[in-house]
């Protein structure tokens, strides 16, 4: 079971991180109009490199979202941010929805 679309009230754009190149970060294809639920309240998280940072937004989307850490995300208000952490929540056999949670810089 996946998170119901009725709960995903916002639209975001995701540019999946592809790695570093000579001139900085590289991104794959742009994924426009991704249905998501965006919470823009700040919270402390631990980034992939171990440092503790303040996340400015948390995004909940469907379980198949292609958004590795480092991806560029455009939020509904037009602000562009970077994905710090990505967690995929699943519970096979339980009546809870599967989703992807992304914390943003």
C-alpha cells in the first residue's frame, strides 16, 4: 500500500543527483510535478557525511521517488534546496502506507 494521493497536496520538481564533475555537481533528468506533502518547519538532522545540520523542509512522496542525497528540489514556493537525507518507509504486510521521506537543506 502506498501513501494516498489525496494526502500529497503539493507539487515539487526533483533533479536527481548524478555525482560530481569537473565543474561541480551533475544532475540527471528533471522530474516535474511530483506529488508530495511538504512540511517547512526546521529540525535538526544528521547529514550523510555525519555533520549535524538544520533541515529547512521535509518532503513526503510516493515510495518510488528517485531522489538520492544531493538532489536538487524545487519546493512549491519556488525555493530551490538540496536533499540531505532520504528514507524509504515500508512495512510489508502491515496496513500502513509506503512512502519516501526527504529532508532538505
